C-alpha cells in the first residue's frame, strides 16, 4: 500500500510561509515609505523654517515691524500732539493777557505821573508869584517909610491908587486870562501827549497782537504742513501695505500652486509605487497559484499512473474514479490557462484597477483553492477507503 501525503496541511503551511513573506515584504515597503515621508516632511519643514528665518531677519521685515509699531502708537502720538498744542495755546493766551495788563498798568502810572508833574509845576509857579508879590509889597512899604521922596510918591500914588487899582485889576484879569490860557494850552499839550502816548501804546499793542497772530498763523501753517506730510506718508504707507498684501497674496498663490504640483507629483509617484506593488503582488500570487495548480496536476498524474497499475483489479470502479481524476485534471489545466492569461493582463492595469482586481481575485483564488482542496480531499478519501476495502 502507498500512503498519500497530507496535501491540505502541506498547502496550508506553504500558504502560510508565502503570506508571511508577503506580509514581511509589505511591512518593509511600508516602513521604507514611512521613512521617505518622514525625511520629506523634515526637508519641507526645514525649507519653510529657513525661508521664514530669512524673511524675519531681513530689513524688509524690520521696516514692516517698525511701521506696524508706528501705526499702533499713531493714535497716542496724535493725542499727545493735541495736548501739547492745547497747552501751548493756553500759555500764549496767558502771556498775551499778562502783557495787556502790564501795559494798562504802565499807561495808568504814566498818566498819573504826568498829571502830578504838571500839577506840582503849576503850584510852584503860583507860590513863586505869591512870594514875588509879598516881596514887592514889603520893599515898597520899606521905601515908603524911610524915603521922603517915596512918601511923596506914595501920596501921588495914593491919588493914583484908584487908577492903579483898576489897572491892577485889569492886569490881574489879563494875567488870569493868560494863566487860564496857559493852563488850557498845558492841558491840551498834556492831552495831546497822552493821546499820542496812548496811540503809540495802541500801535505797539496792535503790532504785538499782529506779530503774535502772525506767529500763531505760522505755527498753524507749520502744523498744517506737518499734517499734510504725515498724511502723504500715511498714504504712501497704505499704498506700500496694499502692494505688500498683493505680493503676499501672489506668494501664497504661488505657494499653493507649488504645493499642488508637489502633491500631484507625490500622488503620481505613490500611484506608480502602488501600481508596481499591486502588479508585483498579483504576479507573485498568480505564480503561487500556478505552482499550486502544477503540484495538484502532478499529484493527479501520480494518481492516474497508480490507476493504470491497479486497473485490472477493479475495472468498473476504477473507470469512474479515473473519469473523476481526468475531469479534475481538465479543470485544473483550465484554471492554469486562466491564470496565465490574467498574468499577461497585469501590465495593462492602473493603480485603482490593480487594487480592485487584487481584492476580487484574492476572493476568487480563496474560493477556488477551498473548492479544489475539497475535491482533492474527496479523491484522496476515495482512494484511502478503497485501499482499506482491498485490505
């Protein structure tokens, strides 16, 4: 008796070894792909970091930072400038008010001093006139008492006293008129001098006011020029900012396009790698299935040869078994041809088709292997039972 080997166990162990090899190879490829992806991410990160450091350390970024800082402090600077203007205006108003008060005080003092001087002069003249009159009277009285000629003259003068009195009254009146006229003239001169002094003071005040107004206008003009220059600078900064925003948008767009191109290249590279992987796996799996089919054919050929040797002992029963073996051989040969045709079709597959066909064929191979091993086990059991029956 010939004992047959355990084909199912042999195929199972063989399948396990092949699947183990495939899993190891797949794990190795996945590990290599992960390392490549890690290195690629590191290089991309390094490039981005280098670009950012270059950009951050450039003079352009420094100017942008200074511009941003100036823009942030612009409102506070405007508030401080407005506060300084307000304080300066208050100081100018206070100085103008103090100067006006000093001029008024000086004018009042000048008027009082002139009036006092004129009054003292008039009083002095009046005292001098009174003293001169008293001296003339005393001198005349002395001469009249001590000189006979003077007494005669006094007698004659007594006769003419009335005429002299009248004359004196006339003289006094004329002197009074003259003094009044002089007082009027002096008053007019004082008034004219006061008026001239007031006019000069007013002209001086007007000149000072005009000068202060001119200074204020000049200051306002300078502030207006400064504001215009700042507005122009702000407009220039806004234009530069818009240009920078456009440049940044263009850079972002170019960066996105570059990323899309890189992603497309990576997808194509990964697709080619995946296609190659699927094609290799399908080809190896097909070769493995073909080897299994060849092994099954060899075993069936051995069974057929054994059938030819024992043909005389059990003619009728052997014919049926031989037909089964031949049918099994035809089925396996047909599957072997199909596998060879499928192997030729692998070169024309795409990545997604290879993935889909891999899953589909894996299911078909699994079902065919199960059915084939079931038939082979049935054939083996038939021969084992027959050998037992013969024994």
